[in-house]
C-alpha cells in the first residue's frame, strides 16, 4: 500500500515543503483501531499510526534553505473527549529502533499517581503485538524546569518490559531540553534519542515524546 501526500507550511522565518511517501498500511492501535484510555473503557479514541514514511523536501530558516530527507511517523487520533474526570494528563512515546522494531507507548495518569498504560510493538516483518500493561516499566529519571512557564516536566525516562516477547530496557532522552509548546495549552513535545538493551543486545534509535498535564 502506498500513501503519498505533500506537506507545506510558512510561518515567516520558518517554512517547510515536504513530499511524504508511506510504503506500508496504517497500523490500527488498540482493538482494531479502538484505543482504550481507561481500564473500564469509558474513555477511548479511534487511533491509527503509520510509523515509517519516506520524507524529502526543503526546510527554510531565516532565509537559509536546505534540502532534507529522512523517515517520519504519522499518528491520527480522534475522540469526543480528551480525558475522563480524575485523569490529569498523559505521557506518550513513538520510538523507531535500529533493529527494525517500532514502539508506541502511552500512559494516562490520574490525580492519585496511578496510570492506564499501553504498549504496541511492530516487528520488522510488520507483525503487531500489543503487550499487557502489567509487563511494562515506565519510570521518569530527570525533571526539567521550563524557563518560560516554570512548569516541571519529566524529560528523561527508562522504559522496558519483561514478557514472552522478550525483555528490553530503553533510555529515552530529549535531543533538546527546551521543547515546551505553548498553543491552546502548554505541554511538552519533541524529538528524543533512544539507547538501551533489547533481548540481550544493544540497541539505539530515535523517536518523539509528548507530555501533558504538568503544572495545570
């Protein structure tokens, strides 16, 4: 399946013009695209991902222009509500590893410190496995304080699992600490590096992280 599109935007000092070519079918998250956000299913979304998209085009910053290429990830998610009463925010990760494995991981937190968690793992052959949250480890390792808002975000993480699919442990850290976004509300979203161990061997990669509900 081939999905082709063009993305262009101009914000004055910064502009992009990309062609994107997805050479694989969308991955349906959750139950055939129905992604639960609570154990009882009261909160959910429809959700699909395209983890590997060939991307090339131009990037312009303050009059300088570069030809760029790489691999990107697309997520599409929609629902009638963002969170249920009592839920405070979420931590979300999309990770591309150099062994060909792709991971989509999230936890939705509540006010008591508990979280509803989910892991979707796509192997190099394109087979999707959705792991039970009981096998998952998700620990914040470092806090960054925003100089813009004073909000404190957990930006370094250790993420891992012990399951029949094999054991793994990854360290996720931002490429830049200051990736706070201020749009309709303030949150943290940006590029991350990945390193760690996968079933007894070393692994590295890159990805994206989104953190909400800190300081609201």
